[in-house]
């Protein structure tokens, strides 16, 4: 592989790592902290399952949680929260549902 190609690939890899870290930091700042225990996770999941059709189903088909990594779901949800004008608590519940649905 040529040195320029290696540098380009390294730059892309670094950009992905930085973007993932930034997304995680912003997600925490936006109130998207992960659930603290199993009861909170179940409650958020159920609420997210109820809210997903209200906010998301009008434009999107259901996606398996494995389609994206948790960091990718965080970034997607931050973007869609602004697009759909989701309140923070609703967005957190939908995010938990998306991460955990099979």
C-alpha cells in the first residue's frame, strides 16, 4: 500500500474515533445517559416501544438494533431528535428501544 493511502486511511480511522467520542459526550450532555439498572432499562424500553410509532414510523421502517452500533444509534438519535422535535425524555426512551430491540 502506498504511504499516501495509509495516511488517508489513518485519518479516516481517527475521524471515526473522534466522532464517536464526541457523539458519546454530546449524548451524555443531552440527558442520554445509559439506564442505571434493569428496571430503568425496561421502563425506557417499553416507553420507547410506544413512542417509536408516534415519532419514527411515519417515515421509517423498523430496524433491527444490530444494524447500527450503540454509538451510531446515539448519533442518529441526536440528528433525528432535532428533525422530529423530540423532547429529551422521549428521545432517550426511543434510543433505548432502538438499541435493545431485536
